């Protein structure tokens, strides 16, 4: 997944800013990368259950790492976003290498009875929750997509935008 995402991010870099190739490349990048967060959370929770470690400090490190990466990106690309997707491709490649070096994870349903997807889809409370999460994500992603553009239109530098994003 991450190796392919790195390849597609390189495609975004090579698109030259043309809309359709950039749209296609980024759609493929995010198709490969969006599952990483819930999967890594599940692996961390499984690890803490098996070892007796506390989940909170591990989750806090993820949050702090995310905020630090935004600050670094804001300062690296303070004047121009040129080269952003090339660097993103390198980061994704590093993630792929790290993932390949990790021990395998058996998963919570290993050896147990698996719940069929049809059973989950028939659960009205679960479907309501997923619908609400979907709507909340649409609003949040709209904010994420256009907030930094709005700040840029106001004349705010990418460095300051990184600090604002970290704090929000």
C-alpha cells in the first residue's frame, strides 16, 4: 500500500500541476494512505492489550508526531510548495520500508468467528453512527481542504499556516 502510494505521489509531482493527472494521482495516493491511520490504531491497541502497556502515551506520541510534522512542513515550504509531492513520496517510501520491517500482526479476529459484512450492514445503530461520522468528515475535510487556501489568500505564509494548523 505505502509503496504504491509513494509511486502515485511521485506521479502527482510529475503531473506538472495539470488538473486531471493530479486528481488521478492524488485519488490513488489517498486510496492507499487513508486506511493507515485506523489500521495503525488497531495494531497499537492490540499491542497494548498483549503487553499490558498503556494506550494513552502511544496515542499521544502519534498526535505530537503529527503536530511536529505539520510545523516542519510549514517551515520547509514557507515560501513555496514546489517539491512537496516529491518529498511526500520519499516519506511514504520510508513508511513502506518501516512497515515491511515490523513484525506481523495477527489481528483481533485471528482464529475467531468472523462477523459477515451483511450482519454489520443490517445494524441500524451502526449505520446511523457511520452516516453521522461520514457527514462530520465531509465538513471536516471541507475545512481542511480550504482553510489553508483561505489563509494564503489573506497573505498568511505557509510557516504561519503550519503553526495555526498545529494549534487547531
